[in-house]
C-alpha cells in the first residue's frame, strides 16, 4: 500500500520545493553527528516545533532504517499498530517500509497488530519525514503507533523491538514522536516538562511513565517514549542528551496557552 500524506499543507508546506526550503531553515549546518540508539522528536506544525526537530535530526548519523513510534491521536485501529509493507509519501520524498524488520517485530510481540487504518490519518510519524528526506531519501522506515499500553506492555514491546534490531546487521534508530505539555502556561509547561525530561535523561522508562501519570502531564507521546527507552536500554544505551527545548510561545507570543517541545538523543 502507498500511504499518502495526511497533513501536507497543514502541518507543513504541501509543495515539494517549498517544503524543502521550510525544512532547510531548521537544519543546523555543521552540527556534530552522533551515532545514536534512539531520539525523542516533536510532531507539531513545523512553524512551531520544526526548529527543535531540525536540531535533533541535524545531530545524528543517519541509519539505514528508522523505527518510528508515534501516539495514535485519532483513536482509530488497534491498540498498537504497525505497517510492514508498502511506502509512505510526503511531497518531497517516498519512503519504503523495511519489511523484514517490521515483520520480525510483529512476530515477536503479543501486542502489536498489523493495521493500516490507524496510520492513514495520523500525523505524529508523518511530520518526522520531511526532516528525514532532507538528509536521505534512501532510508527505510518501520511505522508503529500506540493508542494504549500498560507499563508492562511497553516494556515487552520495547524488548521485542530491541531483539529484532539485534538480529539485523545494519544501523537502526528508534524515534519516539511526542510533544510535551499541552495548553498550559509557559512557566507551568517548563516545570512539568522538566520533570519528564529528567526521567528521560536518567534513562528511566518506569520513572517517565509514573511521573506523567502522577502529575497528569499532557505528554501525548508518553507510550512511544517509554517503549523507546526500554528498547534503548536493552540495546546498551548509556547516555541521553537534551538537544533543545522550546514552547509554542516562543513563536506565537502567547505564553498563557503553550505546547512544549523537547528534542533528545539517546546513545
């Protein structure tokens, strides 16, 4: 199946040349590039969060395959959904799905189901792809979105992903797509998001999951981030680094109702 863009012209420019120019302004030329295990990257409209996402993608060595973990905002489809074949299009590129890796992941997991419908209108993975295409149009992808999962299920899914990555002889990066606090004051967002970021930097998936639940932090990609951290630890992660943090207020000027954005790399 060819998955067509769902939010082109809304979250980012729908014209290929305009999109390339839009992304380029957020890329940090000459940034040191690290070989990473995972990253956290935001998925709002590029005008708001593109400078954070661009900083993250500018900071990594590009793999042969990205495994994208995104939240399911629509409520359509399975609890955890994967596409294992086909390609995803955006105006500036088309990305083939890594069928071998995708099928291995779904075969290992009790919780991941092959489900195309949940991906058709979901933006959280799609918004990552313009940044990927800036650096490479040969990268393959494995798209997985998560609607609901317990902490124990997140751990098992993360373990399954890590095991599948260990079986391939090429470089794979796991991307957790998430925005942070939603529609609170700038000061409140920074306080709450600081709690979340500290757990991520400590490589503590349990702490992340629990602090978001305890403090009722409106981080939409909690489950993708928790799964990514579990998988990264199984793959030997030793360090996490905050690349950039910002809120929508920095762009809109409205500091009373902001969304937070964090970019993190895991090595």
